[in-house]
C-alpha cells in the first residue's frame, strides 16, 4: 500500500493523500493503472501500449502523458487494485 501525492489521477478517483493498494507484478496490460519506476522516479499512471509505443498517462487533463523512449529505464512495480480515501 502507498499514499499518493498530488492530483495526477483525479479522473480515476485517486486523489492527493489516498491510500492505494498495489499488487506487485512486473507485467501488466494496456489500460491498467500501475506504479512505474522511470529512471529512478516512481509514479502512478495509466499504462498505454500501442505497438511499440508505451506511454504513462495521468488521469488529469491538465497534465501530459509521458512517452517512454527506448533509452529510458522503465520498470513496472505493480498494478493498482484498490484505493481508500483518507
């Protein structure tokens, strides 16, 4: 379980300070909300996979998706399976 910081995922119902439940798994599917480690920075985002293009997409229209480049070091730490508003 992790506490969130910021309003990156507000349209998915995950708000600043919520407790999210994460199942550890290195492989997830397109559309899953994941905890990702991208070049030593952890983030919670929706995973979008389209052929060879991978994006980490925030659920906040004010923020832009992160396109993962081939040289980036991306590691999926787990899939968000629940949340609790604190």
